[in-house]
């Protein structure tokens, strides 16, 4: 028992294995270059599974940008991009990538090598498409983009049908594109295997999230912010499934023993948005108030199989159709009405006391609608919310003192509510 | 006549469908003399000021004849803010038109589907029938307007018509009853035939591009610093009348094709294709320079800028990039940059 208790305010032992898993990912990239295997840059939200199914090694520059931030290189890279004419107001992931490539940064600094081709989609933002357009032109590599129609609050089922048809058609075109660029053929059996691994990976991640419903919560953002990356980079591989299962097992032990990630859990929070990758320790500071983040839509979103219309059978047997459906129903891009409803449900199910909303200067799609979300959660559901301003990768845009003061006042409000 | 408001950062909304439905298409423009106080309660201050301005006006109350709004997919702003419009703008009919980002055959098919859905929803909501015949008539009417505007636009190159006056005309057309617009354009055309070039002064001839600009005062401001906008690729400009819609065959297909094939905005893929049109215009019109304007926080234009800068440098065509805040007070601060550019070229 004492062994378990020592885990307070620390990540799970299993999460330590993340380094090895990510190390494997980076090694696989190196190996691909050594072997002359095709590689591709992919934006988050794009069907990375299809790359694995076509034996193409994926690289996710967003993931690399967070590595730069964690290693304290992002500001330097961002300033390089700005010196080339890219505005202060543009996405800090993008600018980090521009600076990293320009500096020939190694993978450990968040560098990303020239790929065989690039794959983007606008499902999350315009930036993804613009970003890869800029880099594809500079690197002189082919670029395929998937245009995903935007689902809004009053989109009807008839529309969803032809939206899906449009996405499917593009995914089939993507297969043709990859066959032409790489010379590899689409293999249905391999696609099925990759889809199965992807499904299993996501399901374990969702199981881990289920455990977070427990009071006290067994897992903090120490595990989830980093733990997210296999979902980005390695959906379709077996190794991360094992890691997630170990994380689940350890967390379950904590739950069974009534042990939380925090020694004394007083306030359960939700964090909407992308974390400040250059200052992850900031989130641990919440612990001094007895507060723990128990749910992040961002890290949950990438366990993509949440649409009840998409069954495992569909994923295995009709992976392209399943992917088309999933690309329209991604947590991170829910329309405002669905977003409000999902937040309210989540707050109830995960027993959340308050919601922190990150108004991220680099992610305007995500911060758009945040004020109305806050208004509805507060007025319609009596859920305390706090909007904080910062940036995911640009440390210049975080005023730590100001945000800390805001959070301190917010915690005080939560404390007063608990007393009532 | 009742109107359908258009919230569109490009000009991809098919006015023909609105006309065939029996309404006047009414493009929504901002007012750069107001502060978006109410809109700021919904949209963060680091987001496009122009769209916040439009929302401000809509919250305060739209023209009472407006019975519906079509928001057309452009950038992330139009996408995400549509739901906020549903929340706080008092109009019953709201449609989000997913004008595709791509320009290929799959995109064309999808756009046709979405235009047909727009028709279904207009018919159901207003209990009307939009027939192919009505659509064909509307296409003919819009083609007359496009042709007239193309002819009138040429007077800019001859320094008979100022860029600001032309901008004002296009704006007027985009909010007017189209029969009135045709009459107005014919009168203007007659007048211009008689008009003499307005000045011997050595104006710098400019190609204007970038974010869509709806404030004519801004064009006047540029003119006051020694420029003349003789050509542009803007929505309140040539993109609105670049070509005609084919009047034969299926009208919806032809409308969709027209929009897919016209010069693109930075929001399309690949947006670098814009340079093909821009370089052709710059060369054909023998401009002295290109001015690329980005509304503050206009991400698509901000992404394109370094590429355009590089390409115009290769062509040895002077190029100026300026970020503008949608607020008339702020224009004056840009005088030095524009004046310096005028001197250089």
C-alpha cells in the first residue's frame, strides 16, 4: 500500500514508459530514412491510420513543436519565423516549425525532417492547410489536403450524408495519391489491422478517462498531457496499447485503494484548450490549492471513436467510411450547441467543480465560442468558469502572475461555494 | 422587397439563388466608425475585428427587410462565428453554405449538393418554389451586372474613374435591388464615356489585394497619398464580376462551376494559386506596385504574405504589405509607410 501512496503528486509509474514509446516513434522515423521508406508530415485530425496502412512513416510537426516548447526552444524558433515575415498573430506551432526547420533542429529540439509528402486537413483549423502549403512549397514536396465541411449548430442529417460522401471521396483520392507518390499499394488486410489497433488504443484511453470519474481522481495532467501523444502519432501500432493498459492497471489500483493523484483532493477542474507546453509545471501548481484537473476535452478528443454511429465493426470493415464519419464529429471542433451540451454532461459525470477555459491566442477556432460557452455553463447550469489568456507554444504570451491571480480568485470562489 | 443578408468574407454566395427565391441579396458590410462592444462579449479581442464589427451591427439590429442570413464558408472566422450568430442575431432563416476549400471535381460535386440544400431550405422555410427557369433568369440578370461592372472597371486603368468611386459602385450593387443596380450601372457607363481623365498628376498605379476591404474611405486614404487603384482582386472588386456564369445547361451546376473557377481568395487551396492571377494582372495593367492589405488577425492573408513578397520580388514588381485595423482612426498611422512606398516606386 505504501508503495501506491508514494505516487501522490507524481505521474503514474507506467507513464514513465511514454519516453520509450516516443523514443520508438523517433527511431522509426530515423529507420525510415535509413531504409528509404516513404515518410509523411500529418496534421492532427488527419487520418494517420491511413499512413500506417500504406506503410508510410508519419511525422506530426505539432507534436514536434510541443517538444520544442518543452525544451524551451519554441520562442527562439517563433522569432525566426517572425523575422521571415510571419506575423506575431499567427499560430505558434506553425512558427515553431518554421524556425525549427530553418535551424536544422534535431528531433530532440522539435525538428522535423523533409518528408516524402505532406497530408493536412482543415477539420481543426485553416492553419493546418496553410502551414503545410508554406512548408510543402519551401521543401518542394507534394501536399494532399482533406477539405472537411464545417458542421454548425443547425446542420441536418441530410447535409451530414453528403458531407460524409465528400470526405470519403477525398480519402479514396488520398489512397490514389499515396499509391502514386510512394509506389505502395493499399492493402485492405493491413488497413483492418491498423484500424483495430487504433480502435483498441482509443478504447483503453477512454477507459482511463472513465477512471478519472472517481473521487479522488487517480490521474492528473502529468499523465494525460504527455500521454496523449501516441494517439496523435501512433494510432495503428500495438506498442502504445500496452503502455495505456499499464497506465490503466496502475490507475485502477489507485482507484481500488481509494488513492488519488493528489494527496488531498478538494477541487476537481476541467481544462479546455491546449496546455502551455513551455510551462507544464504551471498545471502542477494547482495542487497547492488542492485542485486537480480531471478532464481535458483536448486530450480526450484524440481518442477519436466517440461517435455512436461508428462501431468497431464499421471501423474494421469499412475504415474509410468510418474515418469520414469521425472527421465530422471530432470533440475539438464541436458546434457551439453540442459543445455546451457535452461540457454540461461532462461536468456532471466527472463531478467537476469548475471549468478553466484557455483563450489560446494561437488557436482561434478553439477560443471562438468560449465566451458563449462560459455564459451558458454559468447561467444555465450554474457551473463556475474562468477564462485565462495565454498561448500554447509562445511563452511571451503567458502573463504568469496575472493568470495565477485569476486562478487564486477562482479557487476562492469554488471554496466559498463548497461552504454553502 | 425582402432581403437575404450575406455574411461572406469572399464572394462565393450565389446571389442568383437568392434572386430566384424572390429576395434581394444584401451583402453585410461593417462600419469602421463604431466599436464592437457587444460583439466583444462573444468573440475574443484577438479575433478579426471586421467580423466582430459585423456581429456588432447584427446584434444592434439588421435592416428590417432582412428575413434571413446566409453565411458562406471562408476562413475559420465565418465557420466558428456562425453559431454565435445563431445565438444572438434575431433572424429566423440562417444557412451556413460550405463553399469548398478545394477546387477539384469532388469539391464541385459537393458544392452542387450544398447549393441544392440551400434551395431546399429556402423553399421549405419561405414556402416558395425556386425553379430552374427562375434560376436561369437570375443568372442572366447577374451576368448583365457582371458585364457592366467589367466595362466600368476598365475606366480605372484610364484614370477616368478613381478606385474609390469604383469601390463605392460595387458596394452599392452588392446591396441593391439588381434591377436598380443595372439602371445605375448603365447611367454610370454613359457618364463615364463622356468623362475626361481626372488628373495629369503622377499617380502611382496600384494593384490592390489581400483581405476583403469594405471601407471606401480606406481607398480614398490611399489615393490621398498618391496612389490609384487601377485593378484589384477583391470581393468588393473584380472577384465579384470576373467572368459570366454559363447560361446554358443546369443552372446550379453552372453557378457552382463559376465560383470554383473564378480567382480565389487566400482561404482556398492551394491559395498560392492566387499569384497566377495577381502576376497576370500586375503585368497586364503595368502597375507601379502591388499593395497587399491584411485586416488585423486575417490569418489566411498573413500566411500568404511571405510567399507573395518573394514572388513579386522575383518579378521585380514593388510590393507593400500592410496590416490594417478596421477602424478609421487607425488609418492615419499608416501614412508614413504608404508615403515611403510611393516614393520608392
